[in-house]
């Protein structure tokens, strides 16, 4: 997922956001750079036991639940998110006080 996010940030609206680092490759070059690591990851998962698969998919499902929970807190206005929330910008969570 990190590799896909890396490529997506290079191609989408996030490509123009200022970052304190630069990868001196084109998008195609970055895809080629990530190919051996992706291949190694696929081989390792093919050799993994069923317990590893269960833990892996459990973590993915847990991350999805956290994302749904964050969206729910925004919609229910249980807390405030400071910042614009654009791609590449940090958001800070501030719980609403009981008096508000």
C-alpha cells in the first residue's frame, strides 16, 4: 500500500505540494525502482504461513475501521480537525470540550 501511495502522490494533485525531499526519478523510474521490492514482497507472502495471512488481513481491516472511525468523528463533530486537510498537509485533532 505504501508503494501505491508513493506513486499516487507523484501523479495526482499532491505532486505540486512542496516537500522537504526530492526523488530524482520520473514516475516511470519510480515504478521501476519499486519493482524488485514488490517482487520480493510477493515471494515472501507466497511462502508465508496462513497465520501470517490472517494477521496481514486483520491489520488491513483494522486500518479500514480506523479510517471509518475518523470519518465518523468528523461527521458527528465529536472533535475538531485543525488545518486545511489538503494532501500533504498535517491535520491536528483537538477534542471538543464539554462546554461547547
